[in-house]
C-alpha cells in the first residue's frame, strides 16, 4: 500500500519566484530580520536560518561581500565566517541539544550549491538517529518544528552570546 506524505512548503522553493539579484546580498539590505530569518549581524558576516533546512536549526553563515570563489574571500571575512560557525555550533548545542554537526560549503553548482554565486557556510545540527527512510524512499524530509518557532528559540541566544 502506497502512503503519501504531503510537503507543500517545498513548492515555494521549487516553483517560487527567482530574484534577478543575489538573494544572499539582498536579505540583509531589506532590514526585515525576522521575516528574512536573520539571527545575527556581525561586522563582516551575518547568520541566517536556511528557509529550506536539512534539519531544524540549519543555519548559514554569510559574508556581506559578494563573491562566488572561496579564494576571493578576504582573510578578515574568513576569520569571522569561522568564528560565527563556531558560535553557531555552540548555540545549537545549548538550545537544541545537538549531538553533532555537518559544517561545510558547496562551492559551485556541480558541488550542489543552491546559491553558487555567493560563498556561505552551512551549519546543520545532527542527532543520533535523525535519519530515517523518508528521504531515501520518498524524497521527503520530515521537519519536527516550524521555522518561526525555531527562530524564536534561537534569536535571543545569538543576541546574548558574545564570545
């Protein structure tokens, strides 16, 4: 017997409008942090929740400076990217009890980058046993919490944690 799990929120990503510009450049300019899911703004980078997460708490650390090539990222931006990635793992561990993390970059479309024109780091919290048959058999990921609820849980920690 075939079962169907509906995930209509994915259609916003698949068929949604595409910006002519760079989404990762546009987000901080809009000054709508809650709507844009921006949790923190640093001098050189910002931390934003992934609107189409692999897991609850999936964050991206993004430099304000637009560049697609990792070799063009300045040493100062690189340092802040790493510092904010470290801070993000610490906060996700504290807030959600993350047991591990996938931290990385997809550089170029061939490597799976959804936004290949702007370098960014993904921080994905993981828990033992958080994988199941759904992504393999049904190409569907089951998310246990809404983005707004996850944002509300995280934003105060990013404001308080200044290490």
